C-alpha cells in the first residue's frame, strides 16, 4: 500500500529525521549535502551516501566537493503502509546513510538494527 504526500511533506520528514541526530555528529557533517530525489535511476534504493567516509580520509583530503546523502522518496512511499511507517523508514534511512559518512558499513548497521 503506497502512501501519498507532497514533496514538501516528505522533505519535512527528512528534516525531522536530521533533527534527531545529536549535535556533535551534525558538526562533523560540515561538508555533506542532503538531497531528496524521486528514485535512483538504476537501482531500488531508499537512500545513498556518496563520498569519502570520515574514517577513510587522510591529511591529503581537502578542497573536495561535498559528500551527498540522497533520500529517495518514491520507493519509501511505495512500500510504506501509512504515514507513520513512511516516517519510520525515513528516519532509518537517514541514520543509515549518515552512519556511512562516519565509516559504519552495512554489516555493522545490520547488527545495530539500522539496515
């Protein structure tokens, strides 16, 4: 059962999910852009982190374009039973992708219940 909401409503869910991230982690995300798009062009994804994780950076990492976290609206809404389920999936997806920025891989996220 798909959930219907406006782009603005979905973007507000993403903003609310970002507000749940503790301040000390947000401060470490100073070169990260969070985007909302309809869907990934070739893969079925709820979200995607594109960049170099903080744990993989060295002293030569500078003057780079921002990392991006993209949250894909259409697959989340298509698989959510209701607005609360959509909100829960947005929170899970945002935290999952932010964790990748900090170098946490999918296996560890699965262990933590954020896969």
